[in-house]
């Protein structure tokens, strides 16, 4: 499956008068797990919101499956794209199960109730994301990491062609991080969906991403196969850190060791 999901043509975006992304040209292919990396404030979340159609570029355009994103109806987009936002906030006391069931909405006829199969699907996803035991708890009283897993479960329930994740492992413990990324990886390999994930951890990116896109100062600094982008010169340029990168037998992937330069010349 080698088809184009998004095509970004000279995309620029600013919040009021604050330019964030400038002249981004990029093609994102289906069938892989694409990692978006970059320092704090480099525009990763903004880029994800643009891909999800929640924000619109001031210049340039974004095509999704050959058609301008701006021309899609919300509901049609929700059937193909699911976003796990960086800050998942629901202020009303819905139960965990109710929140996960919200993922069914784009597929249900108006006012229709979930079918028995839908219910079973919801339960399966709650089991896989380790939140079944929490199903009756109010969402507002869960820990940050538990809420994040609920957000992932809701997105999986949406049965998307592409899952967009914004630092979805940020408040997960190490076991849950690995379990989530493995679950996503298996679905990507099984051709069930593609993944675009903002990650901070270079070692997780090395293990789970086929391709990386590196943002730096509002521009796409580099994009390509993971092994090619995880390069000491590129990491030094973007993050101002020194790195050593080697293949690790234990994790069966490239792994990165990092340190600050002895005398940092500049703050990145
Ligand atoms: P990242 O996710 O890479 O940390 P963001 O895309 O969240 O970066 O933000 C990029 C820049 O845009 C940051 O400097 C941030 O302060 C700014 N920014 C983000 N959201 C808004 C907003 N709603 N209004 C104004 N500025 C924003
Ligand atoms: Mg962000």
C-alpha cells in the first residue's frame, strides 16, 4: 500500500501575527508510521492540527487523498482521521466508556444507538488499551496517563485510516508506552491504518517509526527514513546536542545516546 495521504504545498501558518510554520512542502505516504520530531515550540502540534483540518494554512494548501482538506465535510474527515490531542480535556463527568463510545459517532446514523457489534468493539479496544477496569469511572477523576489511554481508545474506536497522535506517550509509564507503540505498529503492519505521531523520545522514534519529519524554526529541516534522519549532524543542528547512534541488539533497532556539548555555543 503506497499511496499518498497528504500533500503539503508551500504551507505557512501563523497565529495572529506569530509565524509558526513557513513554506512546508511535504508528502506523507500511507502504510507507515511517521514520526514528527522537533524542539519545543517548533510547530509540531500546529502541523498536526493542520493535517487534521482543525486549522487552515494562510498560504499554500494541503491535499488529503488528492482533495483539498478544506473541501472535506467534518463528518467525512472524522471517518478517515482520528486525532489524539496533546491535551485531552473533557470537563463533564462522562464515564470512561461513554468517552470511548464517542469514537463511534462518525459511523452512526443520527440518533442511532451503538449496535451489539459496536459495543463489543468498544470493549475489545478498552481491553487492548488497558482501561476496561476503569470503564465506569468518571473521566475527570483519572490520572493524566489514564486519560491519555482513554483518548487513544476513543481514537481507535473511530476506525480511522490514519491516526494522528500528539505526544500520546508523554504521560504514560514505560510499560504502557511500549505497549501502545507496539499495538500501533502491529496495526500499521497489518495495513489497518497509518500513523503520524509527534514524539519526543528519539529512542522510541527509532524503534517504532519508519520515517521521520524533523521541524526546526518553523521549517521542515529533514524528512526521510528513520535511520537516515537520526544522524548526529542533524540532531546537533536541530537540538544543539551531541549524539552517538548505534544498532542495539536488545531492542533490535538504532538507539541514541545524548549529551550536551562541553561548551554550548548557542541555546537552541
Ligand atoms: P510544539 O507542539 O512543537 O511544541 P506548537 O505547535 O504547540 O509547538 O506551537 C508553536 C508555536 O506557536 C509556539 O511558539 C507556541 O507558543 C505558539 N502557539 C501555539 N498555539 C498558539 C495559539 N493558540 N496562539 C498563539 N500562539 C500559539
Ligand atoms: Mg506540541
